[in-house]
C-alpha cells in the first residue's frame, strides 16, 4: 500500500482514538503508555489493532489516514469533522466554510 492512502473508514474504540491522538502528537509508544497509565505492550497492541483496522502500514500513513477522516486535530488544523463518504454535501449557495473576519457565506 506504499504511496497510497487508505480509503477505509474504520470504527475505533475510545481508547484507540486516545492512542491515535497521541501518535499524531508525536509521542513514542513508551510516552503514550506513561500518559495513559498502561503498559507499553498494551500500547503496542492498540497501535497494531489500529493499523489493521485502518489498513495502514506505519505511523505516518496512520496520521495521514486520521487527518483524512477527521479523527485528529494538529495545531488547530483539521479540527472540524469532515463529511464522510455518502453524507450529503452542502447545497450550492450553502457554504459551511468560514472565509475570514468580516466575510459571511
């Protein structure tokens, strides 16, 4: 799957989402374990399960997947949930985009 992005919308547990958020923040498995007060082996297992569920091969691909599906927010970027495939998009003239101060859509 190298060079491609997973198109899989996976359902992750609350704990897996916590681990994913910390992976996206750049923490190592040992740092994640300390922060969540669980063993490193448990973190390893969570990450392995997340990679399988998301059909990604490594942490970089996983973070790209998480950004693509609106699962993580990095430095206030991508903090709004993205529309999921199959959901209705805004109709023409109905923008959900903020165009900046003093502008309205």
